[in-house]
C-alpha cells in the first residue's frame, strides 16, 4: 500500500507542476459540453431516436467518457517523460512490484477523473438544467473508476511497447479519433448505417458511455447495460494483465 | 544467513532485441557468458571492463531490471528473478544515465525517493538536509532540477542513494559529470558506508577510482571474467610488475650487460636515462636499482608498480573471442 501511495504522491506532485495537463484533464471536456453540446442542442434539439431526452442530457455521459479516455491517454504519455528523464528504469528498481507501480499510477488518474466528473455533473445540473439521477450515481462512479483504469492500462500497453514518442503520439491520435467517433459518445447508434452500428457496439467506449448515461439520466436497457458492464470489466482486466506483462518485459 | 551480499552463478544473457511493437527480431547477442562470482558483505566491489564487456548487463540483472537467460544471481540471499521484490527492498541504484524528476525541486526529488523507500516524512526531511549538505545542494534545494546544470543533476541522482540505508548500493559510472572536489568527498562517503557494513558495487572505466576505492575487483571482457582479486593480486597478473627508471650523471660502462643479467621484460636507453621492466618482487626490484646505482652517480631513480590501467589494458587485449 505504501508503494501505491508513494506513486500517487509522486504523480500528483509532477502533474501539479504542469498547468497544461490541468487544462486537458479538467476543462477540455467541459468546453465540449458547454460549447459543442449547447450548440448542437440548440441547432438540432432532441434526438429523434431517444424521445424525451434533450441533447445536453444525452451528451453529458459522452463528456464524462471523453474525460476518462483523455485523462488515461495523457497519463500514459508520462511513461515517455519518465524515459526521457531517465527515472523510468530507476523506478523499476524501487521496492514495489510492477502491479503496485501500475496501480499507483492509475490511482492518481482515478482521483483526477472523479474530480473532473463532479465538476462536469455540477455544471451540467446548474447551467444546463440536466435532470440528474442521484440514486444511480454509484453506477456512474463505478463506470468512471473502471473505465479510466481500463483506458489507462490499454494505453500503457502501447506506451511500453512503442519506444518512440512520435509513433506513440500518432497511434494515440488515431485511436482517439476512431474510438470517440465510432461510439455512442456524440450520437445514438440506432439511426446509424448497420456497419457503423456494429462497429460502435463493439467499441469499449460505447460500453462505458452507455453505463455512464444510465448513471447520469437513467437512460438505457438494463439487459444490454449488464452485458456492457461485464464486457468492459473483462476489457479492463485483460488490459491490466497485458500491461503488467509489458512492464515485466522492460 | 549467507555471508555474501552477492552470489552469481553461471550467469548468461543473450539479447534478442524485439525492435518495437512491430519490429523484427535482430541477431541474438551474447552479453554475458557463464559469469560466476561472490562478494562479501561490506566490500567495495569493482566491476571493470571495456565498452560492451557486460558490466551494465550484469548490473541490470542484479538490480532486477533484466532477467538472465540462464544461471542465477542472489542479493543478500534472495533470487533476483523469483524474489525480485525482496531484492528491490535491499538495493539502491545509481544509473549511468541521469535519472531525476526534472519537474520537481531538488528537495522534492529527495523526499519522493525517500517515500518510495518507506522512510517516514520527518526522517526523510532530516536525511534530505544531510545529503544536500554533503552534495553541496542546499543553495539549490528549492530549484526545479530541469533548471540545473548536468553536473548538479548528477549530484541529485547520486545524493538519493545516500538518503536511504539499503544493504547493497549499485553505482554505474557514479562520478560522471562530477568535479574532482565533489568526487573526493563522495569517495570518502562511500568508504564510510562500506565501513558501516554496506556493500558497494561500482562499475567504472575510470581506473583511478577503482584503484582508490575497491577492495575487490573483477575484470570482465566479452561477458566473461578475465581476472579477479584485490589490487595487489591483479597487479601481479601484469607482465610488468615493476617499472624502473634511472638517470645517471654519465652512463656507466657495461650498464646494458648488468641490466641484461636481471632478465628484464624490456629495456630502453635514452641519453643518460635507462628504463626497464622487471617481473619480480618488491625487494628484488629495490636490490636491482641499488646494484645499478653502484656503477655510477645517480641523479634520479623512480620505481613504480604496474598500475591497474596497465593490468586492465594487458588483460583485456589478450582475451580470446567469445564463442
């Protein structure tokens, strides 16, 4: 436990020295909610396939998912910073297991993701009058925790196996584009052409965002959500196992 | 409990680089080839060798950064592969490359390191002050490390190893970027650490350092041991055990014949100065100089043992190629 808390302390200290990270982690998704979301909502109104739910309410879960995905992506980039500073290999000789190393790093991400989620929810309720379902918040917070962990471990695999910063940046940019657009983050999947719908349904971001949508406004089919929760948990565990293995092979 | 801090048995390492996520495997390279040695507790142990000899690979295996291809290694009785966490609890490492938290201050670098090693915050603050004094880092304590010169970054890195009391300390080319005065005080500090029972393993290519510090030296080449022992033992391995230089007022008649009787390894005469090497004991070398001094008036005599550098160059140049 002390190794995990030491790692959490270290990550917090470093992240606090870089205000640009704070912007990306906290405010970039909020800009989407308050600018993009409000604009689309005003232009298009309520999506036809989800009657009774306005676009701001629909998009809130998408913003939370985007934040979770973005925080994980930013944090995985820190492996490159650590390599550049030379500290990466020194840290691997510290008295902690590779599992503790990754859990310590993800613990800090979770704090950031939860804090970002609270701000987003508060602004959504206050400025956009989104009718939040407080009774479903445990599901929402579970989706933030498991989701952020899953994406962090997923990106960690790439960060550890790709040695070049520029290649990693290209890969993460491509993944960002594919994962976010081919999902239920910005729009409902039902009206999409079949191929897009299938790709979207197979996308772990969709699973996470659907759970978050249920956790924020209670929208979603319980049977589908149960399957998505199980699939995302499995995705997280598999990514964690591969990330630990990659770290052991360093 | 074993008396040895390090026990290495038939250690081999073959690298087969994976070359990135989609990269092709390269030709396997044998970095270590059946290396075995033991190091007693409280020793300053030097691992020497030319570039590519296998020093850093050995260090990486001993510090759990790499797995051996075969053989075993134990630190304080714990296996580096199957008990790697126990090993990591007992070691600290100063890498050859600079390894610091660039975005943190000098003090925060030290405190973060101490926290990872389970030192409580009050004790860590006290020790941080002590090592900052030793490494003359106090005026820079609140500056971010990214704003410091390369030499100061190195100080921060080495200072961390003195902050905690692990039984074994590994130093890979520790003096890189250090000025001579600081290097002296760090060497003194290392001697004190060893006197307190800490085992210090250092790799270096600066042989003066090894000569001054190490009580036990292993010379590696092409992944194999080529010599092992203390400084005196290693010097005896050199062909040139003593180098004698004598300058006469005028070169005595028959001096070349006198020197030839001593079976010298080499002789050179330049003006009134003769220089020759003898593979012999200390007394015999002194006797030889005294015998020659009776032949004429001597203006200058120098008798020097082979340096570690002589031994190193001689041994590493005659190692057979690795199979």
